[in-house]
C-alpha cells in the first residue's frame, strides 16, 4: 500500500516537491503517493487535521503556512523552535502532531556541496523575514566567522538580531554601512520573485565572493544577474536547497536519507527543458 503525502501551500501549482519525492521514492524503493494541495489561510488547520485523520503519513508546508504549522504542531524540534517555523509535519503512534523545519539544513547542505560555506566565512544574509530566520541558527552552527543581516526595513533586521544574538556572532547592518567584501552573500528576500533586487554597494562584492539566491529559477534570477554584473563568478540559485531540504523531510518520514545529486541533476534538466 502506498503511503500518502502532500505539500500544502497557496499558491501551490509551481511546487516541484511531488516530482522530487517521487524521484526519492524510486531511488529508495518506497511506495508513496504525493500530491499538491492549494490550501487557503483560513482553511489550513482544518486541512492538516483532515489529512492526518484520513491516514496521511506526512506533509510538507510552504508559504504562507509555515508559521501556522509551527503553532499547530504539538511536538516541535529544537530547530523548529528556534526558527518559529515548520515545513514538515507527521503524526506519532499516539496521534501527536510533530513539526520540524528542514530549510536551514537544506541550505547548509547545498552551500557545502557548492564549496560556498567555510569555517572562516564572512556571510551577509539579505532579508529579515521567515526565510532568513529559518537559516540563521544552522549558518552560525556551521562555524562561520561572522553573520551580518541586512534588510530594506532596518528595524526588522535589528529585531531579528536581538532575538537570536545568543546563537553566535550576529549583527544587523544598514546597507549604507557595508564597508568591506563578504565571502558569501545569501538572498533570503522574496525580491527576486518580483523581479527586484536589493541594491548592494560595490564594496560588498569581490571577484571571490560567492552569491546564493534562495529562490530558484530555470533562468538566472535578478539577484544573481546583478551580482554577475559586478564581476562575481561563483553564483547559485536555491534549487539545490529545495532538493536538500526535501531529502531531510524524507528522512524524517522514512528513516533514511536519499542521495540528492542525481535528483538535483534531473530536476534542473526538467526546469531547463520547460523553457
């Protein structure tokens, strides 16, 4: 019998999660049925409870429901508590709803695959919303030298730093105060989705800087295009993060982590073929 899984979001038609998890299942020899489900904000809690009442095995959660999933989960992982966000749900034998976030682990796994994440790295994180918050702790845990947060609304960055400064060397920095180059710049804003870019001073980027956009696309994202225009050579979008966080979720549900390299190559090829 196939185990039942789904991804909940709004909108959800663009989600690659069903394709990714089916590729994982083929690799691991597992039987699953994985569907997309468009769920409005007002219907989210009822939809989650109904899914598990109908013997569903696990849910992935995407925007705009990650904070609602965090509130709904009865048992939360330490990393979910830190991020105040949940993107993976399942029930235990007692019927308790468990929540975890795999976003930060997925990002760090992809950065390490690319060779972008080193123990001495000076990192600039653009954004101060839920996407940024979910990756602060794992980035600091990776042993980087420094993590600066920059946001179009500086107060949001200050508030996030105040809340998470106990985790490590973390500071909020207005864009106009950036005065040296970073080893790694990560875009955690939604600006690329709207064709916008947070303007960085030229001093922030050196030819050796690595730039990473948590948004993925079949084409170069606006953020990465702007970085390349300033001479940056090492760039990547967030498709690898998507695949790696999915592998983390798969491991939570199935007890084993699939290999990601071949799946990432296949999904990237499918994206390009759809152009």
